[in-house]
C-alpha cells in the first residue's frame, strides 16, 4: 500500500485552512444565508465538521466515540454549532478520529464497513481522507460565497485568501 505521508500532510493543511477561515468569523457571520432557503453559514460549517463523525459511525463506529456527544445530543447530520469554538473542536476531533481509523484499518488490512453495499472506501481506507478534503473544499466555496453575499468587503475577502500562504510554507 502507498505511504500516507503526503495525504496526512494534505489533511493537516486542510485543517489549517478550516482554522484560518474560522478565525476570521464573527458571531453574526454564522447567520448568513443566500436569502433563498439555502443553508446558513453555520449549517455549512457544522455539516463539514460533523461529516467525519457521521461517516465514521457507519464505516468504523469505534472511532466515532465521543463525537456525537459534542453535538449536545443532536444527531451529527442535524447538528448546527452555535459558535466557532464548537466548530473548531468538532473539526479537530473529527480529523483525529478519521486519521486514526484510516491508519488502523490500513495496518490491519481490514476494510471499512460498507453498510449500504456501495463500495465506499473499499479500495483503500485512505480514500476517506480524500473524501474529507474534497467535501470540505466544496462547502468552503459555498461559505466564501455566503460571506461575499453577506457584505464582506473586497479587502476582507482578500484577507480570507491569505490561507493560501500555507502552500508556500
């Protein structure tokens, strides 16, 4: 099996981008919507953060322990965080759990469970980490659009792009 070093570095950089975004938000930002019935910024970010635990509950439940409790008893797919501290905590805990699950399943050679019989992550458990990065990227684009629609100045939007500096490090 291929070495995970590059993918683990990508997950860590993805986490830094999420942290960078969260650091720029103020409480009112979490209420932004598109005004057309779409998700709020808080809903997008909560979905992103809870995504890891939601999948782990199905593919490697032992690694999801503690994640649902962080939602205050709400189902992971329904949880909407009230603040960025809760989001940051869920992102970090979910990333840690996902990495541990992937490493354990790769080491044992045991594939993740496939409760829906759709073949998810059966070729290599590390595909779960790729899914996390792609999923986060998708929703971060929506978050950026909501911030722009919510009135962020061009200068503030430019500062948000500073997270790309991690690729030059």
